[in-house]
């Protein structure tokens, strides 16, 4: 299994290879400027097609059942760019919850560097592209855009991380196709090996097959259907998952929802169900001020309870890359997901600040 140091070395090797190859650009083109920086797009690395970027996020959580805590949640570093005309690299290294300050008690620090993503893409043609490495599992919309500056709430719906492995280490085929006047996007994922840096993600697997088809029904409407089979690494549950996802945008409102339903073989002839959803509405009052309403529900496998939550949130973006969020979440139901990990019924206030670098 590739260790953290091995994966870090491979990523560095890719970058050094790219650095050794000059980029040919038109004279006077700003993109040829060494170490050029653009907020949200990262910093150009010398005269190459590589950039250094990432994001920072911090949050405050105050729950009704315990004292509040301020966290530096994420320091994510991206190294990405083109290796050649058809090959590109993306890598993400993250230190999560590395500094916490409770309202009562002493501050604490921890180092928790992880390899979130490390993959190469071969852009063969619009209809067929190949991704190899560790990447975000293409189930639902939230998981693929889960970075704090890109989401509308400080909390994450349970169904977007508890129903399937968030990360895949394997091969993905993806592309865009047309059938008559209709446009579709597809992805097909296979993993049959150990993962890179297995500490990341809530659900973990060494064996997964997944697919998703997305229909672009109109300029503002997208509908997706995922399918997946995976065996969970730690408990060997065999999970058969399907679901639906929907995004509808019409000024000034955006609607988004995801749902999953799983049949789970827990061994010894036993079967159980797991299902959940979220439905979220965003009202864009202006380019910088946004109001959010979301309801979510999740029922865990093995009769471990269910979870309901209603979130009311406000988002302020002085710049598209700079995001302030406040949220109050009403929660009901006690849910155990695995071992002692779960979600309780305490209401909570959340606030966050994030910057896409």
C-alpha cells in the first residue's frame, strides 16, 4: 500500500518533471509571468503549467449539550497543472482541525496531514477520459464540491458522507455524450485495491464499482442517478446503493437535493436498509448575500437510529472566493453510524470563514 511519504514523493516527482519543461507562450501573454497569483486560481509555479493553490477554513460551533469551540478546520494545499497536452495532475494535501480553542478550557493542536486527492487525468476526447489515482467518488453533487468555500452551509448533510466512501483509489472513466438533442455526462469507477492514505473519509473500501449518469435537461436543470456496490473495509458490509440528485437554478433561486437508498448485506444471511436525503433552497438576494433553507433526514443501517435536521443559514461573499457563513441547525433523533460515532439531537449554532486561495 502506498504510504503517505510514498504518495508525497510521487506527487513531488510529477511536479518536478513539469518544472523541468518550459511552457511556450506568446510574448506579452500574462499567463507566462513567473509566480503570477490570482485569488481563487492559485499561484503559477515559475514558467510552467503548474499552479499552487488551496483553501483555508475556520469555524465556531456552539451546541446546546456542550460548550462552544473555535476551530481552524482545514488548511488544504493544491498542486495542479498540465503534464502535457492530454495529461494533467491534481493533488491535494490537507491538515484538518489542526487548532482548537474551546470557550472553556485550554487550546489544543494536532498535526493531521492527509492526502485528500492525488490523480492524473488523460483527456482522450470529450466522450472518453481516464482518471487514475485517488479522487472524490462521483456520487451526488455535494461530495465533489465539499470544500467549505464552495458550499452554502457550515454543516454537511449526513447522507453526503455516511452512505458511501467519499474517496476512491482506482480508475474512473468519464465524459460527455449526446443523444439526439439531449446532453448527458457519465462516470464509471472501479477500485479493487488498497487505498492511498486510508485515514481519510468516513466509509472506507478496497472494493467498489460505481457509476453515475447525469442528464442536462435544460440550462438550469440537472438530474443524476448513481449506482454503487462496495464492501466496507472495517466491518465487511456489502452495500448495494442507488439514488438520485437534482439541481435546479432559476434567478434568484437555486434548489438542490440528493437521496440515497442502500440494501446492506451484514453477513450470516442478514440484510438491512439505509437511506437518507437532503433538500436545500438558496435565495440569492444579491451577488454577495444569500439565504439558505435545508431539511435533511438519514436512517442508519442495523437499526442504529435516525437523524432529522432543519438548517437556516446566511452567507456573505464580499468576493466570490471569500465566504462568511452563519447557521442555526435544529436537530432531532439520535443516530449511531458505526462504533461510537454518530449524530445526536442537540441543536447548534455554526459560523465559518473560508478563503479559496
